[in-house]
């Protein structure tokens, strides 16, 4: 499978980041088969289960926070017979560089 969970960040200062999580199909076109993505954030977030139905930008989730954690995502396909695909990423939040995107 060509889907990968990634994140981008922007350091705001004072141990706080704006960050986004998204699904990257690395040019395979696999995102066109995705119906929605459920992200599971750290339990300290309000509403830690977030469902993103907009495919623009790879079902992009935008939020902010103060530290890294293991972010989980479940990719739900348009084909209802296909099981959701679990993905996981240790969220990248750096101060140098102050902004960037995970690999």
C-alpha cells in the first residue's frame, strides 16, 4: 500500500506549534479510493477522535499543541468491503527548522 501518514508543523514559540496531519499517496492515486480518515489524537485533546471527510490536501487535519505523541489514523475506503487501514506516526514538532514536513 502506498499510503503514508505525514505531518507538517510551524513553531509559534513558547513551546507551542500549529500542525497538520495528512495522508500522502506518494503519487499512486490511491487517495481517490479513500472515503474518509479518522484521526486518533492524544487523549488530552478535546474530541480526540476526529473524522475528516474532505479529501483536499490528503484529508488534512489542522490543529495545534505543545508536544509530540503517536498519532493514529484509520483510512476508510469507498469500497465498504475493504477494512480500514491503520497508520501511525510519531508527530514531528521541531524548533529548528521552525517549520517543515515529515518524511
